[in-house]
């Protein structure tokens, strides 16, 4: 690693580091004991999260994985199932927690190209009341899904289906703030049809740690017990809640810069013949570099302090976030052009 140029980390928006404003808020945070329910920072963050999501209540949790798991545990009993995308984070990237810790059976189905789960496919896997079957209990969607924003008209139809079939409706809204920005809507409007929503503070919003789980009062009451059981009851949590507050208030307004940069970078990459831009939405660009170039590219990137995750076939996801600036993007474009 060189020390004369700043690292450009394109692997994910999870790599964002707390900014000065966050660090100052953390240093001066008033704290209590959140397990006793008297940490002022956690109380304030949860109030803000409830307002942003338009839900009655919210719970500050240690990660998005814990947040989704708690939601699944609240909605589904042992021997019940949830319908979810085959490549959904809750199913594929959370170590099978719902099955392992909740005895909840996942019923995965393929995502459509737009990130939705086809209503017909959902209907088809909802089980009738028959002793052969697990009890279908919950539908879980993801927004954004691989950077894509789900059409709100689709979400309303999915909500209607859930009502008809007696399913609960959870949103893995890790990047729902990006979805809201891209669709010119509020988070509250986008998540209104859901019973519960999980929102990551530690991605594009830049907090070092944490997610918020939002829902009605009864749901959050249950969620608190599951959080405790999972070891997520933290004490002087105001230290990190302080950063979460900055995430949901100040940093929220910066996400538009990431979307602009993602458009800019995508348009520059499109001009380079050896790169195929597969898709771009919100803060993510999916590209394919020529397979024969990929080893050399990764080497060149590494030498220039650029971190990129790349498959063996040259496929790569480039993620924009608040620790990437225009100078870095120009550097990246030049490198790709040279290669
Ligand atoms: C990042 C992410 C999560 C949660 O991840 P953690 O690393 O546990 O905070 C959940 N869902 C989606 C879609 C994500 O991208």
C-alpha cells in the first residue's frame, strides 16, 4: 500500500468511516444503560428512526443481520416459513440464522430482473393448511435489491396479496434511504405498506455500527426480548447511537452525491470498449471487465490503493459512498483506460 494517495474502496458502502461530526458527537454523547432503557442517545435515535420510517416505534440493534433475524423471529414461530428471494441478504448472506436459531423454514424464490418477487410465484408457494406443510407466515422483500429500487406499485400489490393470504410483510430496507432518494419519495412513503422494516445506519449513511428495526409498539416490545436473547442488549450504547443520529439527520442528505457519482462513473466506463456496464442504479454499478484483463487490473488497482472485488470472470460490483470523491473516480477511470 502506498501512503501518498488515499485508498479508494469500491467494495461496499459498509467501508465508510465515521466522519468528524460523528466522532465529536460520540465523544460528547450522554449515556445511560440501554438495557434499563435509560440511555438518552438510544432513546433519541429510536425516536428519529420511528419518525423517518413512519412506524410507531424503533429499536437500535447491532447489525442489519441481527435486525432481520429479530424481525423474522418476531413474525414467525417454529415450524413456520417465510418467503424470500433466492439471493436475498436474509436468506443467502445471514448464515442461515432464521433456520438455525428460529427453526423458521425459508421458502426462497428467484428474484425478477427488477429485484421484485413475482406475485404469481409467491402465490404458488403459499402453502394451504395441510399437515404436510410448514405454515406460510411472512413475505420478505429487499429495497434496494442489488441497487435497484422496487416499483412502489408492485409493493402495494404485494401488500394486498399478503393481506389476502394472512401473511406478515417485512422489508429488508438496508438501503431504503437510497431507494427513497432515487424515487423522489420519503422513506415513510416507501415503507408504509410493511409491518416492519430494517434500515442500516452503517452503509451509505456512514455510521460505524448499527441498524434500526421499526414497527408497531407490540412488535418492538417483542423485538426487544429477542435482541436481549441474541446478546444484542448493549449498555452505554449512546456512544454509537450518537453516530446513528448523525447518519439519519445530516448524512442522509449526502446520499445524492453518491448517486451522481455512480451515474458519472458508469457513463465514463461505458466509453471504454473493454468494459461492459451491465447495470447501474442508486449507488451501485455492475460491470464486467474482460476476463483476460482481470488479473492485471486487480494488480494495477492494488498498486494504486484501489480496492475492488472482482470475480474470476471479470464481473465486479462498484459501490459509491461518502468516502469516495471526484478525484478518486478520475484516478480510477484513468487506470481502467490505461489497462
Ligand atoms: C448489508 C445488508 C444487510 C445487513 O448487513 P450487516 O452487515 O449485518 O449490517 C442486510 N440486507 C442487505 C440487503 C444488506 O445489503
